C-alpha cells in the first residue's frame, strides 16, 4: 500500500489493526471509517493506537460515517448528511462475519471471496 490512499471500514480489532499498521508505512494515506461514534468492541490497546495515529496525523479518522459510493479513484462517505469524497486506491472492509457483498457490487467493487488463503 506504499504511496496509496487506503480506506479501512470497520470498528473491530481487525479494522483498527489494519488501519494502524498500514498508516505506519511512509507515504501512505489511511482513512478509517466507522459507522458508530466510538470503538466499543475493540481492545483498549488498539483504540489507543488509533487515537495516537489520528492525533499525529498518520491516520484520518471518520466516526459516525457510512460509505455510500466507490468509483475507480474515489470513495464517498456520508457523515450526518454531509458527503465527503476522498481519493482512494484500495479498500479494506472489516465489516463483521457477513460481508456486505451486494452493497459492494452495487457500488462497483469486484468482490473476490477467498477462504483459507493467506
């Protein structure tokens, strides 16, 4: 993800760990979008890492937001009726046990499901 704009969606430990580890890569811009206003399900250690990364400017944190559209180069995020459009090269969706495949396909994302691969 070096030198890319990466969107991470989710509020659990997987999303927070992905966002902070990618944000540590020099030249990478990471946005973490979560539909709730707080990371209540994630471990304290992961919440603290996100807070530190956001405070230092390594990570763009967008709470109480929903992804509404993907294009080849951007993603649109809704925050209380305000549409935010950001550059985007890659998206990591950590949205729980059931992937929102229908929504992702409707927004133009090609979904490849891989079980048991690294």
